[in-house]
C-alpha cells in the first residue's frame, strides 16, 4: 500500500486514530456505478431535479417518522404526518428542527438504531454557534459525498480536474478516503501548522487543487511563490470570505479562488462556479431560506435564515434543520447551463483571528481546529465552548462540560491544548480553563473563537 500523504503539526500531538479502509472496494464500485450520473445531475431539466429531490425528501421524512424518535415526537406535536407531503409546496409544512433539539436528543432519540454504532462515522459541529453537536454519518452517505466531491472540483475547475490530479486539504483531520482506487488522490496538511511550513509542504506535494479555510489561505499569501506554480484552483470553505478577498488571492496565486458553502450537518450546500454564481447542490441538500421571525419563505433579494435538509445521511437525518447562517436568494437567477437553484450571497459566518507576538494573524479556523483536536485527542466532550485570546500568550477556555465529563478531565487536558496552541502561535501559550453550568444569554450568535486583548 502506498504511504498516505499526511503532514501533522508534530509527532507529539499526532492522534493515534487511523480510520479503517475496509470500505474502499465499496467506494470504487460505487464510483463506477454513480460518477457518471453524478456529473450529469446539475444539467438535468429543472423539473427532473425537483422531482428527484421531492421524492428523496419524502423518503427521509417517512424514515424519520418511523425510526427517529425526536422527529416523530415533533411531527406528532405539530399535527404533521408524512402523508401530508403531496407536492413541492408541502415541504413548507414540515416542522423545522434546531441544533439545541438535536443536542438534547443525542444519541438515543436522533440516531437511527438500525445502524451499529461502530459502523457510523463520528464527527461534530460547532461552527460559529460554539454549541457542540455530535453527529453520526452512515458509510453510504460518506461514499456518495466522496464521489460528489469529485464532481465539485470538476465543476469549479471548469472541467479541468483529471483522475491523476492531486487535491490537498489543509484541514483538521484527513478525509476518510485518500483516493478512489488510486484515482483522484488527496493529501492532508494539518491546519495547525504555521503558514511558512504549510507552504513548504505544498511545494513538495505540488497539488493541482488546494482546499482550505479562507483565513488559512490569507495566512499563506506571504508564501505564495513557494507553491503556486503547480496550482490550477484554490477552494475556500467553512468561513465567510468576501468576493473581493477571493479575487485578490486569485490575483496573487494566478489561479481562480472559489468558495464552497458547507457545514458538518449538511455537507456541501452550494458551490461558487468560475463565473461567480453560487449553485445549490440540489442532490446533496434541499435549501430553504426563511424569514427568521415568521419562519415562512423569505422573499428573493432579502436575507433569510438557511434551513437545510441533508439528502444523504440516513443514520442521523437533518430534515428542515435551522443551519443558523443567513443567505439571500437572487431576485432574478443568472442564466446558466447548470440547472441547480442559485443563491445570490452568503451573509453570515464571521470569526476572529488570534495574533501572535510578532503580529502575525493566526486564522480563526486554525484555533477552531486546535479546539476540535483538543476534544478529539483527549476524548473530551464539551457541550459548548469559547476560546478567547486575552493576551499574546494568554488564552481563556470557557466551557460547558458534556454529560459524564468530569472537571478533572478538563484540567488534565489543558496541557494538550497549550501544546496545540503553541504550535499555532509559534510561542508558548498559557491557557486557563473555566467550567460553567451555562453560558449567559447573548444577543445573536456567540462567536466561540474571538480576540479580546486589552
């Protein structure tokens, strides 16, 4: 077996966890059966795209009502039955569900008991809300998502993505598969590594496509001469970035820099294609944009709250889930040969960067990754968290512990968080941790990563 292309921040902090590759043959077989259909889907007639999506939503609602207690209880309380779904407009009758409801329901009330726990992929979401939601994903969903990832880069590269091209993720942990039977290979670079070293790894790897947080790409800009010669495309995700910023990065890199709107709950939601349009991945998610007060469909041209239905994951369904981001539908969709629906803009998702002693900004995504790694490596379940920079070398971790997580585990794990943050900031960092019963109320979304230096 060829060595995996992985670059961790240090051997000291590298996790022992190594995912199984037992399902690799299933991935290859699925790609042979599905990749062609997957590549054709964006160009199907709108009526067929919507018909397929509606059929899938009906299947998921019936599954959820039958097998997932939190949905059955919610639907019964609202007087909603799966039989009420008769046409497209009836989707608006499905009650929405929120992150706090799923947090409270995990795992017994929201994970499908038809799956064995060991057969599910574990992940988690906190994002800009700072409230941790544990997520379980079935392997069929992961396989489909992996194949749809090939389509993503075919579309965003303008059909210039070949099976031999290397894709490199600068991210928290590696993707589950590092190729599809040797085709479409991927490499991983830990997002905790300082930018100068990331650039060196990229120079060694010579990737055609680079996928990373916008804040990480911004941090790499002083080092572009080291790695840009191999690139054909850079894709940003998971954080807000302006079109102007992406255009400036594109100018410096000499290749397109396009955005991916995604989340752990929904996977890919929308892709920015080379002409600048955002298209919703209509076989991955159903996206509603609702008025945040009335929770009725928002008028095109007006910013509304994103409510998503994940069309892939049957192990832990997300059906009409309040994503929490704000997006705007276009008044007049732009002409396009892609028949997926469009969004005009993504309006919310901002985090803060930390600053080290030398004045270098540490991307918020790197600090968020360090927090995820802290929890993952130490088996630390935090219901909610805030990581606040109080000084160049002083960080406060304010947390609400998950059930059955002792305060002693929090305190004993702080040294590991200090190690991870020291790697990020390139100098020693002292962390003080405080366990709270609850976070005090705050107007709007709480930003879990922020800088509050005097």
